[in-house]
C-alpha cells in the first residue's frame, strides 16, 4: 500500500459525491458530517459508501454533489439505538482528503483484526461458496471496530476454518447492498448493508511460512 495511516485499518476511496453533507455528531467542539460517495465496480454496478468528514477538512476542500474526491481513512463501526434495539452502523472516517492515486483502485481496504464470531459458510443454489465473518479491529483508547466481511470460493473455504480469536490480515473493498428488513407482519423496509468483500486473507502462520520460504529461496539463490 502507498498510504500510511493506522497500520491495522486503512481505507482509500475515490468516487463521486452523491449527497449533501448531513450533520453526524460533535466531539470536543468539533463537528462531523456525513456524505455518500459513489464508486463504480468492475461490473455495471456501483457502491454507495458513507463517509464521515470533520468540519476542518470540509473547510479546506470543495465538497459538493457531483465532485470527485479521494479519501484516506479508516472503516469504523458504532452502535445506533433503533427503538429498543441497537443497530451496527458502518462508515469510512476520513483522515485526509486527497487527489486520485493512480496506483490504487478506487476502493481499497486493508485490515488486521480478530475473528469474534464463528464464520458462517453457505452455498448458493448455483453452488457458489460464500462465508461471512465478523472481525474486531483495535482502535485507540481501548476501542474496537466490528466489521462484517464476506469471502467467496477458495477464500470462503479458508475463512470457514478460522477460530474465534484468530488474528487475520486481509485486503479487499467495501461494498454496499440493499436488503428487505421485516418490521412486522405487514411491513418491510429497504435498508443498506455494508461489508468488506475479501480479495486476499491470511493468518500469522501463513505469513510466517511465506517469510520463511522467501528467506530459504534467497539463501539458495546466494549459494548458486
């Protein structure tokens, strides 16, 4: 990665602003606002990703609908009270507004986290293998972000065998999808879920093996 923020949670997005800024919250006198970025996929679809930006960054940049911007930050979670229940909310917390980075795609996330629930493996009617896993990612001040992730195919099989508490290293992209939430017997509500679509994932054991293989290869090359 060419961007350095917090080593265990790094996000780079580049997309088009598709919503007006909306007040989110205030901490120690500093206000924060939410906007939505539209980021095209390789297919004809796009992901709509929520981004939280401080008033300081907003004051330094031209943020308006239709403008393309780059964002570097972290993928974060928080709980929002919905009636008597708590909902897990997800957003990209912007640390920097930047120009487009030609070395990266428009949607990149790198995470180092810990499995905090048993992975859920399933197969679609078309025999496509999928596995869902929830990762806890440490943050400053003894806080953690809980990030839902999804893996496909060979990665799904790998994720399905992970144990609770296991440390994993992964890269992927943030994706959005709509689903129907049943409110009561007669009412449903369209909601948007956000998750990390995993492209690469490994554990500490895998990384140590790769490093050892690299060292052995380099040693053998020097002897030749």
